[in-house]
C-alpha cells in the first residue's frame, strides 16, 4: 500500500472512532506530503468542523474540491459505524441535490434502522422510482436487446468478430442490469411501503 493509502486508512480509522487528535495528525502529515490531494484536505476540514473549528475548516474545504461527492462518500462510509454522523452528511448533500434518489434511499434506510419511522417515510416519499427503473432496468434491458439482435444479424452475415463483440457487450449489459436492477426495485418497494 502506498504512503497515501496508509495515511488515508489511518485518518479514517481514527476518525470513525472520533479519535480526532491522531486523525488530524495523520491528515496534517498527508497534506504536508501532498498539499493538493483532495481527500487529505477534505478529511482535515471535516475533523476541524467536527471539533468546533468551522472557520479553519472552510480553508481546507476550498482546497478539497467537490464537497458533494466527498460528503456523500463519507456518509456512505459512516452508515454502519456511526449512523447519526452519516445522517448529518446525508442531510447536507440532500440540500445540494434534492433529486438524488440514492441520498433519500440511504437516509430512509438509516432512519428505518434507527426506528425513526416518520423521518424514514419522509425520505422514502422523496424517491422517484420511475427515474431509477428507467436508468437501472429499462435502459440496460434495451441495450441488451439491441446488442443481442445485432449479434443475430452479424451471425447471419458471417461476421464472427463483430458477433463476438456484440455478444460480449450484451453480457456486460446483463451484468449491469443484475447489479443495478435490484436497487431500483427496492426503492419502489420502500416508497410503496411508506405511502
């Protein structure tokens, strides 16, 4: 593992346990080695903010770049170890992108897990399952059908090279469908459950 990877792992390990001093020390070390590395600046900002030094945190957030993506990833990472902190970051990103279904789905699941069913209902009702069904099921299914029919036409023409490419692409689309389809169905079921 590289020095960067080890430092990030150290920062996150201490941060998850709210051991802010060693986490901040590791973040400072990472920033000293790589001043423009976004994750180092981001984690330094998060640590400063969570320890009441919000003014200082803004300087590091500015260097970190895309706060939305970094906060969203942090929220996902914290879901199991500290749901309350995860919800804090989900709340932030939900204000930045209120149409993002994954935010509302993850928030709803966390609230449900914590027994806060009114908040879970509120989160699940913000879901737009049609968008997810379209992007996670219908589009990959359409690509699969298109590629499979293209492969059949290529076989009829005797184009074995293109046939192999079309079949491989169709198989890729099936894996895409398998990976993402269940999430869309789960979103629709959660929204329906909390109506």
